[in-house]
C-alpha cells in the first residue's frame, strides 16, 4: 500500500469512528446528558424530601433538650431518629424518582431547544471526561472539608448567637432556656 492509500484508509477509519456520534439526534444527545446527571437529580429529590422537616427537626431537638428529663433524652432521641428514618424511607424514593422523571422531561426539552447539536456534543464530551467524573465523585468530600473549616471558623459566633437566640425565644415563649435552668426544673411543663 502506498502513502496516499494509507492516508485515505486512516481518514475512512476515523470517519467511521465519528459516524455514530454524528448520527445521534439532538434529542438523543440531550437525553444522554440528563442520564449522566441522574445521581445529582436523585440527590436533589432527597434534598426536597428533607427540606420540609428541617425546621420541625430543629424545633423537636430544642424541645427534647428543654422538656425531656435528662435520663430519658437518649431513648427519646433514638425514637425521634427512628421516626425521621421512617419518614425518609417513605418519602425519599418517591421524591428521587419524581426528580429523575421531571429532570428528564424538563431538561431534555430545554437542552434540545437551547443548544445546537455541536454544543450538545461538547457538553456531553465534558460530562464524560474522566477528570470531570473524578471531580464529581470528590464533591461530597470537598463539600465536607469546606463545611468543617467554615464551622470551625465560626463556631464561637454560632454558639454565642444561638445561645442568645435560645434565650430570646424562651423569653418570648415564657419558658426558661434549657441551658440556664437546672435539669429538673426544665422538665416541668
């Protein structure tokens, strides 16, 4: 085989390798992008499941510390944790599935409408990059490291302000704050 034939053969081989990607429609490209982000959509659903009960959990924790006798707090806290786990077990899967379903519907349509085929291929190439995959896998670890540093930097501010808030709320409610009252008197209704 002569040199021009080798170049022609190489071009045909590389064109054949690109053909499947070119044959994909915008709809297929958008769907693949959404599929690659399924874990983020599931986490979003779980966050939505937990959001309505965050204030409830905080309030229950405060009542637990203020009104439940010290010798019963651990058992009551465990029972509360069991109830929270049951809530997440009941609500979580439906919220995850719903988030994935609606992300697929909404995002696929939006991606198809707002991006051309070349842009979708670029987004897909980016999301499939090994470096980006590793970066996303590190997300929770990185967020935890940042959270620990932020909390450490602001611990005294948070504790001081939370104590003042607790005192003010207790004053508004006409009860003694849990931290200022002896355990026995804090347990009386």
